């Protein structure tokens, strides 16, 4: 009997040594493909586009620090394969370390296409950006144009000159997007008097929604869209009507979710929260989003020291847009 036990122990130890010598790593978790993920690198914006779906026309502040962004991305990058990652805000060029966000996203999502969505007015503060985009090889700029007035066009001229230089010298890909042309009202009013639409047809609201595939990575969690993600910023700043309470109760997806909850989150189309948005495309006259002179004079954002600046007159024209 004792001999049998010894033999069994020997065989077991042999098996254990052989299997550890040829240990096969556990299979990698299958990544769930996600069309698009967006990150506010700052909540601040230098423009005030009426009915901005990110509420960035309401003077919010706050730059995201890289360490925090790294933690947020780490929580999802082994579960999700992002196809397009958008760095925006607010106006992302207000963040002094914008280029480092490109590098950070690339560490987490090696195959994602990275896009910076900008109104362009502070691109000149980021002379390292074109070389960062070039070395990445799968990243570009989307220059969003927010008004068709002569004043706006005049202020835009030096920006177009700058991106033309980046295109020529660094091969930067720049997509110019006349965003004012498709502008619709996202909510009624402004600030404390802001109200949801509540047309009572959430399916129709979702079907025409321009933000329906714009998942937000915010506070380490996944949010269905910008209006739901940043509504709490509005609540913290304004005494909002109680009509917003049901939408403020929206629960984002936490990183502790199961795989089936993750699948459910991305499969969900309209939901009751979509009632806050209009069920019809409500176009409206878009006032110029350029800051008024008083706003420019009371600017409080510190200017990042520049290594290369455009011509002094151009830089002056850009700076006069007054970051908030
Ligand atoms: S530039 Fe963009 S983020 Fe800023 S207010 Fe206009 S739409 Fe909103
Ligand atoms: S709540 Fe629904 S309809 Fe409104 S922006 Fe978000 S996804 Fe679109």
C-alpha cells in the first residue's frame, strides 16, 4: 500500500513539473469591438456654441490629468477594442499636454484610429502636435467650424494657414467639418432655465440623435452620450429644474460590470433617458460663438509658454479669441 502511494506521489509530481514546463497561458479575454469612444481632456471651451451637446458653452472648467486618464483607460482596454478614439472637450487644445493624450491612448488601444476634434483656435499652442500625429501614423485632426459669419471666417484664416503648414511639413491629415450646417437644438434654454424636451418619443429622439454612437469615458465609467455624461456638471453649477431629475438618475456602466452587462450596454439603443432630447430635428439660427470682447478681457486661463508661434500678428489674432 505504502509503495502504491509513493508511486502515485512520484507520478503527480512528474505531471506537475511537465505541465509547468509547457504551461500554456490562459486564453486572452475576447475584446468587445466598440465603434467610438470619446474623452473630454478638458471641460473648458473658448467658444459658446448655442445648445452645445457637451454643455461646453456654459463656462465649465477642468483639465483631465494624464494619470487619471491612464487609470480610466486601463479599466477598459483589456475588455474593449475601440475602433475610433476621439480626444475632445470642451476644446482639447486648451489642455497643455494634448499630445501626451495621443501617446496614452495608443498605449491602451494599439489599433484604434485617434482623432482630435478641435475648433482650432489654440492649435498654435501645440507645436509638437504635428510630429506626434506623424509618428503615431494612425491619428488625425478634425477641424470643426462653428459659424459661417464673416467675422468667424476672418478669425479662422490664420488657423487654416497653420494647418496648411502642418499638412505640408508633417503630412498631418486634417478633416474640415462645417459643423454649424447640421446644428440642432439639444435642449431648451440655457443655464438655470435649461429644460429637457420631453417629447415623449424616446425612440424617435434616439433615431435622429447625432450623439448616439458617442460613448463617453468619464469618471472611469462608460456613458451613453455627452448630454447624459456631463449633465451633472450643469447640476453642480446651476439650480436646474426638477424636470432634469430623472435624467440625473441615469447610471453609467461601472468597470465592475459583467461581460453580459457590457454587451447589453452597447446593444441598447433608445432608453427612457432619450426622452430628454428632441424627437424632431429642430434647426435654429446659430449666433456667433466667438467670445464677446468683455469675455476676452476677463480671460482667466493661463497661457502655455510656446516654443514656436506663428507670426506675432497671427498669434495676437488667435489669442484675442480669449480662452475661458
Ligand atoms: S466649440 Fe465645440 S465644445 Fe465648444 S461650445 Fe462649440 S460645440 Fe461645444
Ligand atoms: S439621451 Fe439618447 S437621444 Fe439624447 S443624446 Fe443621449 S443617446 Fe441621444
